[in-house]
C-alpha cells in the first residue's frame, strides 16, 4: 500500500502457480506462469504446465458462447439460459450435435438456492402476514414441484432441494436423516386449512421479491402455489435493492442463495444462529434449542458427532420453515476438447496447475 497507493489493486502479489501479467479492465486479464512456483508433478516436472492464462470479461452471455463456439474461448463457467436449450436436453445431457464439439463437466457445488421468509415475531411486517404461521410456511414448502422446475427451467442441472438447507456435496449431507419437502398439493391444502385458511377464508396476498435472472422461477412457483390456495405477487427488483431490503429486514418473502465461504455445514447453519445479524441471518430465525446445538457443534472435535449435530439443526430449520430450499447447485463447465486436466471442485475454484492444451 505504501509503494502503490491507490494503484495497489493492479499490483497483486502472491506465491501461486501464476503471476500477474496485465489487466485491461472490463476486457481481459493475463496471468503468466510463475517460474518460481514450488510444486512439481509425480514425474518431477514443474507446475503449472500452461505458460499463460487469458481471462476474458463480457456482460453478454450470448457473445461469450459465440466466442466459445468459434474457439476463441476454451472454457465457459456456467451455462446461461440464453443458450442452454440449444446445447442441453431436458435431462441435462449434451445434444447429439454438440457431443464431439464440447466436453460437459457437471459437479456438485456448495450453493443452495432458496426462498427466504422473515420470521422475526417483533416485526410489524411479520405480525400482519399469514407467513407468521409455521403451517403456512410448511404449505409453501410442499406447494410447488421442485423436480418439474429443475427439468423445465434448469435442464436438470442441479438437484431438487428435498432435504435440508445444507447442500449435497458436504460430508454431513444425508437425505435419509434430514427430511425436507416434496411436492404434495394435498398436504399443502391441509396445512392451510389447519392454519385457519379454509371454508371460504382465503390466504391474504403475499409478495415475493426476486431479481430478473430468477423471475421465471418465481413465476413457476407462484402459479403452483396459487393452485393450493395462495395468491403470490411477484416483485422483480435489482440485486442491489434486494440485498439492501433483506439486510434491513424489510423483505418478508424473498429469493436468496447461500454459496459456501468454506466447505463445512457450519457455514450454512450460521445463517440461522439467532446471535448472528442480518446478514447472514436474513430470516431473523431464532430457536434456543438450535442455538445450543450450534454452540455445541463449534466445540465438537469428533466429525461423526458434529455431523449428527448439523443434521439435527438442519431438521429443526426445515420443521420451522423460515426457508423453502429450491435446489442444490452444480458446477457446470463447457470445455473445449483440446483442454485436458481441468478438474472441478465443490467451491468452483479455477484450478489450473495441471491443465494442458
């Protein structure tokens, strides 16, 4: 900082396999092989294999895919809605015409997409809403078909979140021990009736806040929830506004996601620890039993015991339903067949030490 001042961001330093080459903002970033990198492969050859890496930036996903098709890009992270139906079948497989031109890599990612529900009983928003009822929140969880949503809107990329908030890909994940929700419209209607919404008494309208990229998912969910007795109004806002509204506990029903900061279920369960502010506790969930379990897990050194505590906490969250998990994400890479050795990982970190061309 003393040497570069405000220009420090353009002079990074480190000990990784690549070193900073050049950077033209909003255009591209060039990384060069670090000749002093310490690591070698099993034959004694110095890593990394590549001499340089060029990372391109573009706001237009359609242009990104065009460059990939033309061979100007060797790798694309994620598959955008603008071209997913062109490349993938509804089962998430490459269509026949692409099988010799693209390598598709799919791997579990530590990211849970969900709908969040503010449950702070001191909030005037909550007091005036039907969502204050646990039964109503459970009805939302069983009132839409995650599997159909994944098939038609995600081309089967990702796993329907029918267990807890903790995603598949973590060692503590066990869908036989943490029971979430599957599509069951009959149960949803019964839960609403138990909550007092039946015999002509309608559920008051609820507003779902989402961002443009997820508007189609919100519409799908809203249509299915209407079939069981809800009336959902969708409000599409920019991401910055949604983050502000959820951080200030002004969003009652909202789309959210939690991408792991580190690969442990504690990171996900911290979202519901009552002593945590918003963020990360966007729903303002509070459960004394959960808190005691969470604090015990922080001190527990035995993995098996700690995983059991994680599952118990996750189940308590699902029973209270301050969230409706949508899907557990997957890392999706489109790779040029000439690229070898690009291995995925659950945090979607770009690991290039052993990549060859």
